[in-house]
C-alpha cells in the first residue's frame, strides 16, 4: 500500500469518525426527547385512569343519592295518602311533620351546595372529572405518537452508522422534529388533532 493510499484511508476513517459522532449526538438528542415524551405519556395515562375512577365513583354516589331520594319521596307520597283517612288530629300533625322532614331530606338529596354532595352537584363533579379524563387521554395519545416517531428516529439514525446511508439520518431528524411538534401539541393543544 502506497503512502498516498494510506493517507486516503486515514482521511476517510477520520471523516467517518466525525460523521459517526454527529449521528451519535443525534441519537442522544432523540433519546432525550423520547424520555421526555414517555414521561409525559405515563403522567397523562395515570391522570386519565385516576379521573376515570373518580368519575365512576361520583356517578355511583349520584345513583345512590337518587335512589335514596326516590325512596324518601315515595314514602312521603304514601304517607300523604294516609293523612286523608286519619281521624286523630295529633296523629295527623305528627305524620305531617314527618312528611315535611322527608320532603326536606329529598330536597337535600337533590341539591346540597354546601357539601357538593347533592345529586345535582355530584353530576356536575362527575362530568368535570370526565372532561379532565378526556383531556388527559388526548394528551396521552399525542405523547404515544411522538414516542413512536422518536423510536423510529433512533432506529434510522443507528442504521445510518451501519449502512452509511445519510438519507436515513435526515429522515431520522425529520421524524424527531415531527415528534417534538406532536409532543408540543399534546402539551398545549391536545384537541387540535383527533388521535383517538
């Protein structure tokens, strides 16, 4: 091998080494983006599950309050029918007092703004939890899509080192940018794209 050929091999190896360092840096940046999108995705997934459980619990509480209210109202209506056939004024007054108490209880079961545990307030709270669940789910879908773009980008960048086909590195970079955009949409505008 001549000195000239040795020099060319050395230059080529140095050039390839420099390119490989750039690709390695690209892979490191993509891995960082992947870690961020995965972390955001897990957080959104956890919030979605938590809000779904909360909504389910609130709807169950709503149903229990509605059943109690229905039972109290039915007993109150039944007692009203008995008022007409009662002859004893003292018994009639006592029953009327009980009917009034049942009606107050039924009204409290329907609306209890001070504790937010009336059926009307429970329905509002449950709907709010469902909205929060849906928002977290929309974010989660964005972060998952971004993670897929980052993972494919890492594979393509790695393939660039093996094959020397630098077009793969460019595609990897474009996928990384797309992943960053989709992550940003997940954070700032999760309903812009309909991913679910």
